[in-house]
């Protein structure tokens, strides 16, 4: 979220000609990228202007300002006009295969449909401009230099395009509102975390350092469990520490499109401190399933049944471990399966909360999944959550997926707002930690973690914010040999720092609430997170937050929370592109 975007939109409102020009020139990303290959016409009220694509291309590639562009140059500040050249040529790294896959999903088509309301082809009909936008994005992504605004110009399949500036600015205004609300919410969390930190009087210097490996060696076993009832092969990694007494068990549930290898770092760290770690591979939503989908061998990236099957995977694995804990000589009763914690990321975060007691809220889903409601929301994760409505076709099915063995849960970047809603989340009675990332466009922090945190009735509860983190910061690009689709560095963010945070926060949380070692609660404080927070990836923690507090934050009283990733120009000029194109690489991993 970049304050520069807000400054531009404020300036645009003050000058109608500059407003029109800035829509002709790609200030708002996707809205401007869908231009004709030869000429772009724009209308705003009674004002009609045009500019040729060749003029923009000559300026981008050669710095040439011809007579046509010079007319508009006088209305733009010199610095911002210079940035235009970089904006036109800056690529978004995305595979054309992944782009095509996403843009043919319900989520992608819904987004294209909304954005195409601002673009008028010669026929002025919605379907041609919908298909034209999709084909231009896919073709531009296949260019050697990647998806750029100029490539979208070159690949747009009509010679003339008409841009509805009124609708374009309505979309820009909606996004600006989302940006401001998110900045305000993150600022609230940051402020309250600082206040909570100042109330801690006990010195933290005496706390042992949890960054390094613990004293216990561990052995990794890969077990094969087959649930014949659901026809699910559950390859499961078990990290067993060399401890004398039965070890509490921590289950890790990966996200869609990843696998158990993403969390080897966390499993090794927890096991070195005496906790047994169990990491199943969910066969209907792992890296292999995603590869099949991208290759055209699967009709869906993920089926609605995964909302049920994933928690059932964990239950089945725990049941099987209870058996082999008694019969297998490798284990010899070394697993304490009555003291279980769960850690999950993204769809795995949903899984963790469901097992902790959150119930699927079909009433909330029906309300939020109405077409009129979806068309007003820029929370694209709703489209994914709405797919769970298909489960409701089973008459009388309640989907209570809670497992009594789960004593504590950590959910990182989870989807929660409609799949659970306030009624569903309030059912959780165990300690819970929610982790959000400020730059998450897949499961937006404001809607999916920050507001939902205020709905939790349980205590203790913790909200952790990675300021500058993305949806993929905690998983990175996995390990060699994984089938995970590779992600660009700026989509991942500072993975090294994010993984460090997960290690040093998950360990005391599970030691305190699963292993029942109360001395570890000192680490679970705003004061501690303040001492380990870095410049590259900020860290905040709060133990309570209300909707009233969120509404009262004054953005003018806090430092701007601009993105910390290096492509700052892309982050503001491609904001809409970030939602509709960078998500080509990331939305399918939710």
C-alpha cells in the first residue's frame, strides 16, 4: 500500500485535464493497460481526448516526446512525468501458463469482468472486451521481457479502445478506500503493540535466545497412510526428537500449491526443542495437484471438498499415529497425542482453525456470496471461500471438524471472514495466534486476519502482523525437489526474516499452551516482538483489539506504512495489476 497512490488520486481530483491524461497514461495500472494497439480514446463527462500508442511507445523506448505528448506534459509534474517511462516498461514476472490458468478460473473471470466495465471495445458489448482483456494479458505475459503495459498495448486485439474514465475512477476510488482502510488497521495494530510493549516492566534480557537450534537431535520418518474411506494417500513426515518422556505433537498443515517441504525449517526448529512435529501432505491441494491443474490434467485447482477433507486428513493421521505409537518400535510411546498443537498457513490456516473448533458458517457464506455483494468487494479471497457453499448441498451436514486433541492453534495468512465469520470463529475455545501480512493480496490482512481477530471470544489470543510481508513470506520457494511453482522474489518478500519470526514465535506458543510450560509466555508479548523486529520486515503483536479501536486510529498521527519491497513504482502504478495479474502467480496458492 503506497501513499504515493493517494497523492496522485488527490491531485487528479483537482484538475480534470490532468485526471483525463493520467488515465490515458498508465497511472492506475490495469485500467490503462487495456488500450488499443494503435489509439486510445478516453471520455470523462463532456471531455474527450485521445493519444496514440506509438507516442507512448516512442517515449518509453527512446525518451522521445512528440508534439502530441508535449501537450499533456505541461500538466504533469516533471518527476512524475519521468516516472511514466519506467512505469511503461517495468515487467511483472508471471508465467503465461499460470496467467492463463488463473484467468480461466471463476476468480480470474470475475475480476476481469469487473475491470472490463471501464473498457469499451468498438462493439461496446461486455463479452468482447472481457475476452480481449484476457487474451492481451496472457499474450503479454509470454513476451521475452515479461508482462508490461507496453506489451499489453501491443497485444490488445483491437485497433481502437475507448476508456470510460468515470468508471475507471470509480474503481480507483474503491481501491484507494481499501488501501486507506488497510493502512489504518495496520497502523492501529502497530500503535497498540507499542503501547502494550511500554507496559511490560519485567526485563527481557534474561530470556534465553530461541533463534538457534535446541539441544535435542531428531529423526525424520516419512510414513504412508491410506484412508480407504476417502481414497486419500497421506504421505506424512514425522520429526521425532530424542527425548525420554512422550513429546507433545505439533501438526503443520501446508497451503494450497505447496507441500511438507515448505516447513522443514519450522519442523526442525521445533523438534530441536523437544517437540514432535507431524507434517502431512494434503493430496487434493498440494504442489502436485497444482501442477496437474496447470498442465491441464485436472479440471479444478482445488475442489470444495478440500474444506472438509483437509481437517479430516489431520484427524486420520492423528488416529493412525495413536496406533503406531503403541505398536511401532521406532516410536515406543514417545508421542503425546493428547497434547497436540497445530500450525497452518493459508488454506492450512483455515484447516488449523477448523480443527481448533471454528465452524463453517453457511449462513454467512450465503450472505456474502451474492453476486451484488461480490461485485462490490475487492477481497478476492471471497470467491475462493464461496466455493465452500457446494458442501451445503448435503442435507443436515453440520461440518463440526473440531478435534479435542488440539490444544492450541497458529493460523498464518488464513481465510476466515466468510467461511467462518464471527459466529464460526467465536466457537474456538483454545489459545490461538493469528499471523497476517500487510502486503497480502491473496488473503488481505484487514478482512481476513485483523477484523476477524476482534471476533475471537477465546483467551489467550494473539495477533501478529508482518509489516512488509506477503502471502508467501513464511514459505518462500520451498526446497530443491519440491513441485511447488516458483515465485518471483518480490512476491515472496523477506522469507529469511519471516521464517525466523515463525520459529521464535511458534516455539514459545506451543511450549506454553501445548507442552504447558508457562515460563514461555514471556516471549508472547509486544515487548519481545519489538526487540526482534527488523527494518526489512516489521513485527507487531497485540493480545486484544476491538472494532472501536480500529475505527479510531488517525492515519495522520502515524508514519506511512509504505511497502518495503524494492519495486515501489510497480506497487503503486500496478496496484490493480497487482490484484489481477500478480495474483496470477499467487491466488492459486491460497
